[in-house]
DNA sequence: CGCGACGTTGATTTGCCTCAACGATTGTGG
DNA sequence: CCACAATCGTTGAGGCAAATCAACGTCGCG
């Protein structure tokens, strides 16, 4: 079953009938993504909900000076898509790029809407998924507002230990909103301070 | 009808039957909130979805040094509640305070779950409401990451002109993540620069 | 093997904060 | 309805966290 990881994910929220699973199976597609490949570029419309089966992605924006800023990471079991662009069908401000060779399951807009019509509990599931993503983003805002860079780095390590191992420090620095040079200084301080 | 503003809000998304409206009417409560009154304090569990009928609120956190940081504002037609605390039934990190004498319609947790069971399309509506809140927060993160304080202030003025008129600059400064003193400097620069 | 990505170090600069002070406005209790 | 307090906006001096720019060694990949 190509959609198996996705179905398992859904069943963490609610049980599904076999016919429902078959319906989903027929409306999703699975594919491999190469390291560094962009699955969404800014200016494009985000046409897919992307579920990460394996590997790792970053979502980032490029500012007026051409600098890249990571908004979030998504690894196995996470969803990644530009909510605004997908629903409003407007050009995306952000980019989504694979940081490792990855595998994903994608649902196109028309297929998602078809599934929403035929499997009502998907509304419930995606409501909860969106709520979870909201909470994650809100916690990030809390952190950024109220902590120094060092504190943010330490809580990133604590909260996402498996990501911290896999990601180059440049990507982490961009997520924390600091330069790689300054992250390097922070790491040095932490190492010497114990 | 005490719930009329809420029903109008819902019908911007989907039509409702009379029985459904009656069901909602019976499960919500409307009340006035005084200026400066807290409708959620950190440490408490957020037990209500709050819909703003009139007036204006801020959601803020207090950091380790006792400083307050505004996360968002909510005026007429907006929802305000701590998503994390409400759904996980955990103590809230944030506070919600009326900035003006206000009027709200609230739905308690158990009533919301009752309504979810009996009016399935509410899942759809709150999915969309949450998506809209997510987009707003994401745009805020984009702004904070990629702009100077002056640019952020100018785009706040452009995006929320009606809020900008009503709010004291101290509240706006806290939302922008800067001190009132520095906002004052920015305003001076903008005024002289034209 | 060679080139580009990565991590680190150091010197200098800058955006924003802190603290202190002061009028102007608002609001509230007597 | 006034008087006093609290809030608000502004200005200025000095300080700090983090950025910028430049340089260099290392590593992994093609």
C-alpha cells in the first residue's frame, strides 16, 4: 500500500473503514525527493499537502536583501505546505526544500476537496493537525520574544534532539534567527561553561 | 437573539438550519467585559472559545523578567483563546485582557464538544478559522524575521489601520517586539522623513 | 582530486535596550 | 467637578547583543 504511512498517521486520530482507506489510497501520490530539491518555490501556488514519509524538509522565506530565513522543519510524520497559498490559491511567499533525500505522500487540492466531501472526519483530523501546527508556531513566537539566542538554542536542542543531530548548524542558526557565526560563539560558550 | 453576531459570523462560511441555530443559541453565553479585565490568566486552563462582539483584546505573555509581550490583538469579529491550553487542558502560558470595554460570546469546552457532535460542519468552520489564525501568525513570524522595526511598524499601520488608531503606542510597541521609547524614535524619523 | 559547503575566530559596527527624566493627557475617587 | 494619580508619549546618554565583513582550516561529495 503506497499510502500506508499516511493511513497510520490518520488512525492516530480516528479509526477508518476499509472503503475509506481505499478512497484515500486512490487520491494520493507517493514520490521520492532529492536532497536540495525544491517542492515549492516562492511565487508558485502551493498545490499539495505534503506528508513526510522519510527524510527532512525546511520551509524558508527569502527577504528583500536575498537572505534566507527558516520558518520550520518537517521530518517523518510531519505535514508541510504553505497554508495561505494552498487555501487562498495565491502565490506562495515561502519555499520548501528537501534537506535530505526524502520520500513524501502528497494530496492535490482537488483530491483533498473530494476527500473532504466523502470522508467527513477528515475535517476533524485536519482541524486538529492545523491546531497542532498553530501551537508549535505559537510556542516559537513565545520563545523568540522572550529569550536570548543562547536560551533559544538550548531549548531547540531539548525540543528537537533528533533534528539537531541531523541538521547542519547553518540551518539551525537560520531557524533561530541568528547568523552561523553567532551560533558558533554560543556553542563555544556552552562548551566552555561546563 | 443573544448569539446573533456569532451566527452571522458562522454563516459567512456555511449556511445553517433554524434548528442548528437554536442548538448553538442554547450552548453559548454572552457577557460584558470591563476595560483591563483579564478573561484568561496564565496558569489557568483556558475553558472558553471567546468571540469578540465589540471592543478589543490583547493576548500576551509575561517573560522571566516580568516583561509583557503582546502576541496578538482581537477586535470585533475575531476569535481569541489559547489553543494549546484549551485543547490539551493544560495551564495557559498566556493572558487575555480587554483593552476596551467589550462584549463577547463564549463557548465552554463541553458545549463546544457537544456542538461538534451534533453539527458536523462546525469542524469545517473551525478548521478554517484555525487556518486563518495560523496564516496571520505565520505572516507575523515572516515580518519579525525579515524586517527592521521601522518596516514592521509601517506594515502594521497598513495591515491594521483601525487597530492602530484605537491602541496606545505602548501596546503596539509590545506587539512589534520593541520598547515604547524606540517606537517613539521610529515615529519621529517617519514624521521627519517626509 | 578539487571545489563548494561548513564551522570557527576576530575586529568592527549597529539596531535596539536600559535607565532617567519630563510634560501632556486621561481617568477616577472624594 | 475638581485634584491628584496613573498612564502615555517623548527625549537623551550610555550600553549590550547580535550583525557584518574578512579570513582560514576542514570535510564530504561529485
